[in-house]
């Protein structure tokens, strides 16, 4: 577990972070979500030992960073906004440089493992300079994983990527989560966080405004679902009879439904299918968390 306690950092008169406390669990992806300038990268740089906080401490599995800096840094890998690789040499050679600089043992095997994980095995001998943006980002992931770190940090990993590139990064984060890694995903996009994170913290002007689980926000409160069915009449009757929620719109084959109770999406879907309703699409409104994020920020 990575635990941050009351971390503060100022740049001159600019207070970039104020008393940030967070606990990050293995096997979970925690989103740190906040607008540009809210302090996300500053926090990551502190975790990576690149910046010293003015006050506050953090520890990994109970070991304070200040007392075991070198060994703890090996347990942290980061995919940051500006990766630095040599453009004139291949991806494999770039990884070899990094592995040697970190003093990795059995580097050869490890390099092949991380290349494979990043889907780069077939392109590993191409010079880095010829890589697409998506491949560059995947090489950053490979490099971050070289020391097989327990904690993996992603700082705005999909900036500038096309949808396919974004999807690939997302599946890699999900794979790492399944391996039991402790993952931090910094983003200014709630939709990105929503897709992979179980838990998130909203950062604004260097303060944590709120921490919550995604389930708390979209599971517990009223939310919108758009459902399309072959027989819309049957669907409408079922919703009304079972008092599932409030129909706010009905047109061209779909019903927009506000679900007010604590019923979970998968339970509702199962209930509809079990009642013999042919569902052709079931779409929880993707904007639920985005709206929430905006409302928390604007309540400031
Ligand atoms: P984010 O990653 O959320 O966009 P940053 O952590 O990069 O935010 O920045 C937080 C605030 O700290 C911003 O106001 C930024 O201008 C300021 N800041 C960050 N790094 C420095 C620095 N090295 N010197 C001066 N100000 C900085
Ligand atoms: Mg940043």
C-alpha cells in the first residue's frame, strides 16, 4: 500500500499542493482527476522523488520513503507526459540502456517480457524515431515495468493518442490491475478515469476535494440509462409495473430511464432479460461521473 500524508508543496508563492492525503491499494487503480494546473504532476514528481515536498510524508507498505529512497524507487514505475528515449537507436537498445542504468539483473529476459507486454516484440528493432505516438507510449509502459515495480503511475497517458491507441493503453492498465499492481492514473478526463479506476480523488488547486469509489457515485445515486429493445411497449410496461425508475424520454426504439434506487446495472439488465424482453442495447449514460466531477468543482 502507498500512503501519502499531508503532502504540501509550493513553488514560490504558488501553493501547488496543500495537505494531500491518499491511501492507494494493491490491485486497484486510483484515479487522480483534476483540471490542468491542479497539481497532479507535482504530486507524481514527489512520489517519484524528483521533487521534495515542503511538508508531509509517504510510505510504501509501512516503509517511509525518506529512509529507503533507493529501494522504494525501484518499486515504482511511471509513464509520464514526456518520455525520454534516444531517437536513433531501437526500442530494445533503449530498454537495455535503462535496464543497465538501473542495475537490473537478468535484463535480457526482462526486456523481452516487457516488450511482449507492450505488444512491441515485432517492432523492437526499429529505431525509436520511427515509432508512432501510440508505440512511443507503449514503449514508455515497457520501460516503466522493467524493474517489475509494485506501483505503476500513469500521468495523462493518452494525451494526443488516437482512439485505437487510447484503447490499447486502457487494456494495459486493466492487465496491470489484474496482476495486483497498485496503479495511479492522473487525468483531466473523468471519462478516462471512469473506465479503468475503482476509486478516485478529485484534485482542485492542490487540494483533495473528495475521494470516492466509482460505484459510490454512479451506483448509489440517480443515474440515466438508455435502453433499446425489440418490443419497446413491453419494456415500458415492465419498467412501470416494477417501478424501476422514471422514464424521461422515449423515441425511435429506445427508452431513457432515470434509475433512482440502488439497483445495480447488471441486476437490472438480468431482470429485464429474465422477463423475456429482448434488449438490443443497454447504455448507462457515460456522462454520469463527468457531471459529478463538474458539480464538485463548481460547488467550490
Ligand atoms: P497538473 O499536472 O494537474 O496540470 P501541475 O502539477 O503541473 O498540474 O501544476 C500545478 C501548479 O504548480 C500549476 O499552477 C503550475 O503552474 C505550478 N508548477 C508546477 N511545476 C512548477 C515549477 N517547477 N515551478 C513553478 N511552478 C510550477
Ligand atoms: Mg500534469
